[in-house]
C-alpha cells in the first residue's frame, strides 16, 4: 500500500509501506525534491532525533542509478566511494596517527594537529626549488621556556620592521615552528605554523663591504650548517667564523679566531651596521667552521637580556673543536696527533660531545669518531684516548681496528670509502652514518669497552654486538646463498694448466689436475685475480693426491715470487685428499692464490676456486671472518613478510662452519654468545647449536629431549688437570614454535644462561681453558657431523670476548624481538648502503636515515617506513615534521 502526499505544486512524495513490518520506502518524483525533517517545535533540523533504518550492516545508504554514493554503517564507519569536497575549514583535533607517512600536501585553511609525519623537501617550500646546504626544523616548544620568549619580542627591531618585502614575510611573530634552510649564501626562515610554509625572514650574503655585518662577507665563503635553540640561530661560514642571531635579544654576533663581534640589531642583518669589537676576548681555534651544535646544560646561567638559560655552543673547525661555554669562555679540544680537521659535531642528551675528525694528516677522508666530556680548559689529547672523559671509536690507520670498542662499521683503510657522513645521538648513545650503513651505539659510559653497537645496511642487520665482539653471523635477509662469479682462470684443469705460473716447481698436467712437484722450499703454482678491498672471498681447494709432505694454500696481495711471508696461509698442512674451504678478506685490488707442495714428491690439485662469499655467510663484525656452507642450508623468512631470515633446519651433511679462528681462543677468559632460535614442535632428539672443537678443548651449546628439553652450556679442557664444566636450562620445550633469545656468559667462575632477556640459570663452576689451535666452529651440527639441529632455525648469532650486563641482555631481547614479527623490516631501504644524512626526532623517537633511495624511518632496530625521494644533503626532524634536502 502506498500513500502519496501532494503539495500545491506538482511535487509530491510517495510513502510505500511494504508487507514486511518496519520496511518503508520513501520515493521522490523525478524532479528535484527536498526532504526536511522538523522537530516537535516545527523547527527544521535535519537529523535531530531521527533514526533511519535499523542496526544492520548499513544504517543509511544514498544511491542512484550508477552506483552507491554514501553509506553509513552500523559501526559508525562512513564510506564515500568518490571524492570528498569540503568548502569550509576541516579541522583535525584528535587524530594521533596516520598510517601513510610521507609527503603531505594541504590546501589553504586546513588546520592539522598530531596527524603524523609531514615531509618537507626543498621543492615544497613556498613553491621554490632550492639547493640547501643544511636544513633545520626549529621547534620552539623544545626551548628552555617552551617558546614563551616569542611573546616577549614586540619591542624588537625585527618585529617592527616593514613586512611583505623580499626579505621579510607578512607575519610579525616568530613562528612556533620554523623551518630554516641554509643555501650557500643565504639563510631563509619559513613559517612552519602555516601549511603553505611562507617565507618569514631572509638573511642574505653581502660581499660588498667587509666592515658591515652579514652572514657571508666575501666571495668563496659559504654557509656550512645550521642549529637553533633558545631564540638563537647559528649559521657558521666556512673560512669566516661562526655567525649567530639572538632573536630574543635582537642582536647579531660573529665569533672569529680572536674575539666575538657584535653586529647590531637583526633588522640590519643584511648589512648596514658596523661591527662593535671585543665583546669578549675569547675566539675560535680556527676560522674555518664546518659544523655547529648547541645544548643547554644543567644550571646554565640566565641571560639577563632574554630571561633564558644561556646555551653552550660547540663548533667544529679545521683546527679542532671550540666550545663556547655558557659563561662566555671558550675551550678548545685539539689533537696531539696534529689531526684537527673536525667535520661533524653533536651534543647528546647529557651534554657530551660527539665529533668526527680526520684520522690521518695524509688522508683527507673522515673516519674517526670521538666522544668527549666538555673540558674545563683547553686540552690536546691523543686521538686514541680512552678514559672517563674522552673516548675514541674508530678505525686505526694501520688497517686493523683500534683496541677500543665498539667500533663503527668500517672496512679496510685504503684511503677511500670510510668517511663518516653524519653523526648524532638518540636515547641510548651515538649514531654514525657512513658509506657502509648505520652504526647504532648503546653506550656504557663507565666502561666504553662494554658498550654495544648494531650495524644496519641494505642487506643485513646484526642486532647488538657487545664490547669485544669476535663474530656476528646469520644476520642476512636473502633466502638464498648467492656467491660471486668465479675469479680463478682454469681452476678445474679439464685439458691443460694454462693460466698458472710455477715458482721453484715444475708444473705438469695430470688427468683433471695440476701437479706441483716439490723442488725445495716454496714450490708452488699461482695466479692473480681482481678483488675489492674489504670484500670477503671463499676459497675452495680439492686435493686429489698427496705424495708425501703436505699441501698448503695461500692468498694475499703479495706476488708469490716474493717469499717474505705476507700472504694469508688459509689452508695448511693438508696430508689427505679431500675438499677444503676457507675465507679471506682482500686488502688490495689484486690478489693471488698459490698452492704448495711442501716436503717430498708432489701434490695434485683437481679444483681451485675463489668467489666472493655469499652475503648471508659473512661475519658482519669488525673481524670479517665468515662462514662456509657445507651442503645446502635452508633459509627462510623469520616471520611472514619479515626481512630477517632464519637459518635451518640443519642436517649432518647440511651445516655451517668457520675454519680455525684465533679470535675464538677465549682460553680461561670471559666470553659470551647470543643467538635466536625457533624450535619446531616437541624436542625429540639432540641438536648442537654450535660446537667449537676438534679433538681437544671445546666450548659448545646443545639441547636434548631430556627433561622436556634441556639446553646445555659446556666448557671442556683437554689434558691433565682439565675436565668439564657444564650447566643446563630445563624445559626449553616451553618456547617451541617461537623465536627465543638465548645468551650464554662465562665470567670468571660464574656461568649463566639467559632466556628472553632474563636470567634462567646460573652456576659457579671451575674455569676451563678452552683453547684449541686447530678447532673449527660448527653451527647447526656437532663437530663430528652428528646431532644436527634438525627441527629448528637459528639467527643473529654473536660471539664476544666480553660480558653484557643483565640490563644489556634485556635490551638485546626487547629491541631485537620485533625483527621476528610479521612484516618486520630491519634494513635500509633501497640498494645503496651509503648514508647521506641522519636526524633523530626525540618526540616521536624515530630515527630518519637518508640515502640515495629515500628516507628510512627506524624505531629502534626496526624500519617502520620509508620514502622514495633521494636525500642528498641533510635531514632535520621535530615532533613529526621532517625537512630534507
């Protein structure tokens, strides 16, 4: 039945009550109609007190021919298939997160509050494209007074200057958030409170009159960096000292090598005022300024002119570090090694200084990383200083690493590719970015050798390596082992021995082999091949016949005709036929492989091979002693969609091994091992997680089905007076089918097993000497190729000659467990490891890492997002606002 309501005109509305109770259809004529809903008083108030529909899947739907236009679902969700056009102002008051993080574009009038991360690039600023030297997001809410100084500046020259000019925007008040962009000869302050980022103020270069204040006063002298705090903007200039403007005071300053120069009020910033010399008598150690940092230390004096605590300013120069203290005095940090070219500087949250400097007077690349407490007077320290006030982290000039730990991620000292591109600090310690990726430090300020560092690049993430790290394995993201191409020419000797040269030996071709006849000392065959410095290579040697004596294989950069002994002897004293492997790290662009016959008669080799080792087998610690795959070891994602992989299950013929490595000769000293393991199902047998032994002393970890699964930690000393010290954790079956973190430590007579960051079991046991000068390290299997981890996977295995604290073990677990979650990312986005810029947002606790592929956003060790626009120069971030060049 239908009821038609007709007005005085031809318009009508028809109500059709269907047979189904409660189902009413309202039909309008084909001409335009309007539905007005009135309340009891007769006031038209659409939607008030009106219930449309019932709480089913869709409460209210508007549609016409051509598809649905609007749906309001029972759960309150609103679906709009087309565009949403809003003519008024849209205000977000309560939104606290945005899933899609990246470049956000807002129309005029849009007010945003806590809507996520907004990226500003040079091409987004006021429609202009600039080439920035540096960028800085100055959030005045982080000033000592929360930015209240901005409301006390109506008397200043800059507040009252003419607005709407080429160097002054249309707003008087200093922005609550200012985006500051330094070009080579200009600093522009943009108003970050306005989504259109209009220019607020410009500070131009002026090379015409050296007696007038300007940021740059002569040709060829460019702005080098930016920093802002407590109303002060620092914009140092290469070869020209430190310039800064104090907006709260309305004053301009320049600090050169002899004194601080006052330049007048900010309204005259672009020239037009004379210097007033000798405000103080202190100056910088050098006039070439490369970087600047600021902090406010506890109990800093209050500046009577501004009412704000006075910041401490650290300046990196070509002559060392100058610190302008909050009392006005300047102290210098220089090096007794006469290496004082400091390029980067940063304060951590405790007021310690981090800086990067040239580590050799003959090498221009920057690859030295220091941390200092601000000294009370000038100091000239050894760059290898290691005490409570000064620490050196880095890479020694000899090609071996300095005996200070942990080190940042470097390769070999070939004079290239080791420079630190950027440094900063987060809540835990320091961060270094260089061509090899990220180094994230968790520091122990009381004992620097007990700190931790994690390396992250595009193909791996090590997790935290503690102190005196000796090996970091199983940290890759690829599910296949991909080796490099074969570097040896004619290494299978199918028809001849071409490509090989003899030294003190007669070389002959046998069936599928080369025979090296002994002719006295150093009888060998060799050839050269091209290598990359710092890369690790896998060497395979197949010995067909040993007719007396022994076989050896050397590699290295030294011509085998030079027998002074600088090659790497990597496979030695072979007296039986078989296949032998080892690895070496290249220290030159040309390397050699040489095989010997040592003793009497001859040795026949049927295969000689050199390939770049597979990334998943590399030792990612500073030691670079990789693993060898025997058989085929399975690798699979640690979790669905996750990058980090698990290695295993293993079998008695499919496992990993490291040839004898003296770094693992822990003797009677302290050591620790950390790894992650997931056991599938109930433990039904015995599996050796690792086993370092040959026939003598050993240390090992294995699990058994005994007592619903025991994990044993064992040290054994062979020979008289030796014996076994062993402890175990019970019921590790409780952790089956779940990635679990294990840490084993021996500290003196105390042996401890940690499970998921907590002490599981401890015992006081005799200290055993576990040295064995022939022992390989086996992973996933027992040394005699029995008792493999057949129902489990391993990841992030690390060996160290130092002991993490309980707090550090806990942090390892908490920070690394997210890497085994679904869709977890742990590497730099893209294919380039070279870090171009860093920023840490202490509001969101996000680390922003720039590379040529874009910006990776890290929360701890986990990458939670990325952009795809290249970052070339700088990043700055505060409270979710990110500026980058």
